[in-house]
C-alpha cells in the first residue's frame, strides 16, 4: 500500500494529472471552506479555530475513506429506482439531500442576518455547548456531500490511487492554512458574507439539478461567482472602510459570562 502511494512520483505524466486534479480539488474545496467559515462564525471567538480545524480534518478523513472504497463509490452511480420514468441512484439521492440542506441553511442564514434570529438563547453555557455540537454535526453532513463530489471527480480524472490520495491531502493542507483568514474576512465584511451565502444557495441549486440529471455546466456557475466577486471588490473599494451593518448572532463565551 505504501509503495502504491509513492510509485506515481517517478512518472512524469502522473505529475500533470496530480497538478490538474489538485487545482480542481482546491476549486471544489472553496465551497467547503466558505460553508465552514460561515458556520464557525456563529460560535464564540475562542471556539472558531477549533471548529474550522475539526471540520476540515473531518473532510479529509471522509475523502480518504471514500477513496479507500472506490468500488463502492462507483457503485453509487447504479440506478436504485425510478419515479415517473426518471431513475435515481445513490449518488443522486446524496446530491439531492445535500443540495436541499445547503439551500435551507443558506436561506436561514440570510434571514438571520437581515431579520435577526427567531429564537431566544438559553443559558450561555448550554447555548454555547449545543451550538458547537450542532455546527460540527452540520459541517460533517455537508462534508459527505462535498467529499462525494470531490472523490467522484478524482476517480474520473486520475487512474492512480496515489495521485488521488496526495491531491486530497495537499488540498486539505491548503484549506487548513486558508480557512482562518477567509473566515475572518467573511466575518468582518457582512456583504461578503451575504455574497458567500448566495454562492452556497447557487451550489445547492446545482446539486439538486444534478440529482435530477439536469447538468448545469460548472463553467456558468464559476463565471457567475467570479463576476459577483469582481463587482463586490469594486463596491468595497468605493465604500472604503465602512462595512454595511447586518444582524450578527449573539455568541456567548467565557468573556461574556464574566461581565
């Protein structure tokens, strides 16, 4: 097994496949980082780094486990049943469930930012503990969806298991390095956070469409996201250091309890 993971490094053509797959994995991983950053931002500051690290490490473990069971992943493409003549496979069901969950979370977060939370927090200690556990659970659920998409892409692009494994490991390492600055930037700029939630909503729509066998070329999605980022960058330059104020979730930690 060890030899399999390193044997590809002596093959020049394998490095081309590795570089291409790494770039694609990073692009796919951005969705995961954005989602984790938004969810971890609901926690007290002292818990955010831990939530981001746990979420990304869980993503790495999920992807490596899926790579270790490639035969099962490929079998997910087999049709399980039909509804009105449309066949659904295990992959379709995962994409549908994940897409609907992502759309729900994006809309719910948008509502809380604009209208404020609907529920009253319980005691600070219980609320903080419950929030951390609930957010980690949500991150791990979406990790499965993002990881499945990532692994299926890897299986389609590379033949060597070693290339896939190292692409996943390096990608997660980059994500771990980038998660904190991305998360802090998103939290400091509410309009960027709203834009990121819009991206997650768009990705959810794409996942649901794919679950129903409606292929939306990813190039269209990435172009829309890239164009929106450019527009927001221009807005931020014009606005200067005057971020828009939105509702922020009340997080509780040790510092708030001492006051």
